[in-house]
C-alpha cells in the first residue's frame, strides 16, 4: 500500500527523522523531511503528498497549528501525529486539529507502517489535489478565480499578475488568521529578505486597492508578524 506513495514527514529530532525517513524509503515510499512547522507548511504548499506525518512539538509552528493550516488548503489530506505526549486531552486536541491517527513515542516502525497503510486505505482524498487545493474563493461581494488570475470585487474586475494571485490565495486560505511574512515571502518569492519584504508591501497595497470596492473585506497589518484578511 505504501509503495510509490509520497509522504511529508515533519520531525525536528534529526536522528528520529532520519530513521523514519530511511525506513519509509526502504518500504518503497517517497519522503520529504522537514525539520520545523514553517518548513513543513512550505513543503506541503509546494508539493503533492498522499499523507502527512507530523510531530507535535515542532519549532516555529507546532504540529497542531501546521495541521490546521494544511486543512485550510486540503480538507482530505490524511494526517498522522507523532508525539511524546500520551494524555487523553492532548489526543483530543490532535484529533480536533484534523488528525486521522495519533501515535505516542517510542513506537515500533512496523506499527507506524501498519497505521499509515490503514489511513491510506480509508482515505477519500479528492482530485482537488491535482491543482494543490482551493482555486475558487467567494466572500461577501468578492469572487477570486486563482487559476484565471481574476478578482471580482463588488462588480469591479481586476486582472492579477501571478505573484498577486499567489499572495491573495494565501490570504484567502488564512482568512481571519495571520499569514506570516516569512511564509508569504518564501512561497511567493522563493526567499525571505528585506528588499523582497518591501516589494511584498507594495503588492499588499495593490491588493487592497483591488478589494476596495467591497468595503466588508480588509487586509490588516499585524505588526512584526504579517497580514490578515478579514471580513466584517
């Protein structure tokens, strides 16, 4: 079942991450290993995976938050949590964040493999994965067609550039939540530096102008962190 499958593994313990990745590759899977939550989200956004295996205690973005961000892009992505925590309350939080299963460290690889295969068997992952998730967004009097680079705000139509569309898509995916500057810069521009950050600010200003006909939608600055698209 696992042979030929593409797996995103997010684990900050270098030794454990290497062992799990190596074992999964030996079982026939293709594995992308990320070592923190931000890198994990970037890898998920840029790739196409059959299942995500997430450690809970991750630097930069914890596993629960990462799972919620993944679910914003693809509701059907199978997610398996790995954690040292065994409290029932922690498991409840994990399932609430979108987990399909939950394993407590330490564990035998044979059990991990069996659980992955069980999740994949019952997965109902949709063809939306072929286009990496959401492409059409509707909010209030605004419609955004990501694939065709078109934004209609209260009847006013704007033709977007590819980067404008990528940035707006991220804002819609994170609606009412903060889109971190670092994530936006790496996903849209490929790297995070001061000058690209200034360029992104210009793009944000353009998007605000395009959205302005619909006064119920705003792009807020979250000082020192990023941006948030809100609907009032």
